C-alpha cells in the first residue's frame, strides 16, 4: 500500500475556512522581550541587596521599638485597668523613673524628725502612689508595668511561690556588676546553688564561727575602750563606718579565713559599686545602656574585674590546697568548696564563675545586712534609753560583765531578740523585693499578664497600721513578746525582713547571731546616747543606710 503523506495545512484565521492566518507584527515587541530576558538573566548588585537588607533591619528595629516602648505598655495597661486597678500613667519612654529620682533627691535634701514614720522619706514616689491609688496599684519601670502590692496576705502568697509562676526580676548584666549569686537565680540553677550552699549555713556550722564573731567584737570593744581611756569619760564615734568595719572583718574571717585588712579592698570596691549601680539603674530602660562608654559604665566594669580577679585567686588557691590533701577549712569558702565537690561531677557542680558570684554575694550581703541592723539598733536604743536599760539588764543577768556569749546563752536573750525584730520591722535592710510573672497568673482576683513586675515593698507592709495596729510607727519591741507569729494585730504573718517562703534569706541565722553577739558585748561594757550632731536621715543605697552617718556618745559603765 502506498504511503500517505500527511496533509499539512497552515493555520487559519478564526472565522475563516482554508485561509492561512497572518502573524501580527507588534512594533518593539522583540526589543521588549530581549530586555525582559536580559533583566531576568542579570543578578542583583551587592549594593542593592545591602540596601534592601538595611531597609528590612530599619523596619524590624522600628517595629521592635514601637512594640517595646508603646504598643506593649499600652496593651498591658489596658489589661490591668480593665480589672479595676489604677495608678500612674505611662510616660514614654522612662515611665516613672525620672519622677522617682526627682522625688528621692527632694526627700534626701532635708532631714526628718527623730521618729520612725520613715516610708515617706525612703520611698516618696511609691508612698504617694499608694496613698492616691490604694494598696494594689500601677507604676512604671521604664516601659514595664510595675504593680505595687502592699497587702500582707498577697505578699506572703507571692513570696511563697507555691506554683513556681514568679521569677526574680533581675537585670543580669547590672546584677553581675555587684553580685549575681543565689538571690538572683531561678528554677533549677537556684535549686542547685541552694542545695550546695545549705550545709555551710547549718546551725552546727555557724556554731563553729562564734569564736570569730567574738574575736572581731572584742577588737571593736578594745578600740572603744582605748579611746575612752584618753578622754574625759565619753567618746563620740560614728558607728556606721565602725559597724561596716566590724561586719567586714567578720565576713572576711568566717567566709574566707582572712582578716579584714585582706578583704578591705573588696569592701571598698563594692561600696563604690553600689553607689554607681544606683546611678545607672535609672537609665536601664535605654536598650544597651550598659554598653555605652560612659565614665560610670567604664568604672563599674573596672571595679567588677578587680573584685573577680581577687576572688578567683582566693578560690584557686584554696582548690589547690584541697587537691594537695589539706583540709578545706570551716569557713564558708571551705564549706562551699567541699559541698561542691561532694555534689558530684559535671552539671551537678557549680562552675568557678558561679562560685565567684556567690563569694561576691557573701561579701556584700554578709557585711551590709548586719552592719545596717546594728547601726539602726544602736540609733533606736539611743532614742529609747529605757529599752537600752532593759536589754543591758538581761545581758548582764545572762552573761555577767565579763563572760563572752555562746550559742546557748544567746538563744536565751528574749528582750534583745525582741529589740532586733522590732528594728528589722521598722528599718529592714532591704526595703523592697521584686518578682516578675512569666505567664498569666491570678493573684487576689486580678489576672496579671506575663512580664509584669510585682513590687513588694516590705517596709510599707511593716508600717501598715491595718496589720500592726495604730502604733505601727512606734518602737514597741513588746509586740514580739510571744514571737513573730503573734506580733501582728490579727496574728497574720507579715514580718518579711529576710523574705519569706522557700527563698527566705539563707544567711538570716548568721546575721542574727552576729548582731546578738555584737550588741550583747557592747551592752556589757558601755552605755550610749545619740550625739547632738546626729541627723535622722535613712535612705537606700541597695540597703537602708543613714545618709549622714550615725554619731553616738559612748560611756563606760
């Protein structure tokens, strides 16, 4: 069969039969196609890519800034106010920080009467806000809402933290410049550090430190007696630096087995650091502020580097001694190193960096807490000589005039204990505590969104007449005659000088033993009164200091 050839026909125009379609010629189309093909084939220049990336970064940064400093504060403010809370209005971008600083400067520019209604001077902005808006109210730490809570029951529940929904509010970078130890940690890290540190603060271990307490106190007593020997029977002394030296000597010996002279440089540096941190704190709402090359920032980094260098040397020297078979020692550093070694290996142990931070905290908290407590105790006993006499009678009855106090006899000092508790109520070393919600949490019928700061002003709770009675601003140690649990008006726990719950200060027994020892030995040998030059001016530099010192007149009994 012959092969049939395919019948190829040219395409036809629509609507025609058998008539070939013509190609439509569009002027310039070929040129356009060439341009498109060339553009598609060409790769973008690095400069255009960089410009695009920079534009994206600018947009992203602008959004982040708007979210942090405007959108989120407004969102959280609406959520809190919708539930009935009131407070100060958010001021872009610093919140209440500048107003708080202004009121603090104004309060510190003038002294106050010799009374114990001290909250308006110590925390003027907070006091005014609570007075206007109630016991639970809103203020602003930069763009972050900070809710003040002064109701004792709510404070107790938050500090108990039974469900783990609160974390410490700590600026890690700023905190590390002073001491980023146990008090700053949360979760598993806090649990690990607490477990390793606990053995060092057992009462039995503290008992071994009493000779060091006694030695340091004896040196202070001898110093005062020598001054009196060359006087007309009285001696004026500013007890604030005296007690800082005393407690610095105690912590040097009991924590590091060294004398105060060896630790003096650390104390000097930490005192300067505390002042500088307070200055920096009011600018922490500015992103990256600590990285700015300001004079204050540079100096803070220098101080921290020097402190860490000294402590690293102490720790490494002690570790080498233990590795060579020497005893770890009964001081806090030795007990810490031994407990750390006994805890296991790897992640179960603290790193050297962690131990440095804990040692920084030993130094700062160990010196500050007790020096503040002793200073305000003698100031108040100078204001209330009748209680000074009652305390001295008890000390002489228990110890006589020459016996040195021991643990068993110190525990029998009921009047002295009542006095120390009442001083801690009126003048707590740490006047406020902070927590932060990391998830939505209901407290007292209010749902707090994640990221809200909860400020717990301990000193306000301690001065609340609804809790302590109409005499809340008066010095009345007898309110503790039946113990802490019976001291308030309706027996509700509201005494938080060392915190509360699982995070209660690990060093509270250390501080109270040291204070009882020092106060007892002073009362055994001296009577004292406030100097006419004394100016009552409590203010905070991390802890509660006397702004113009604390001069007293001492006489031998």
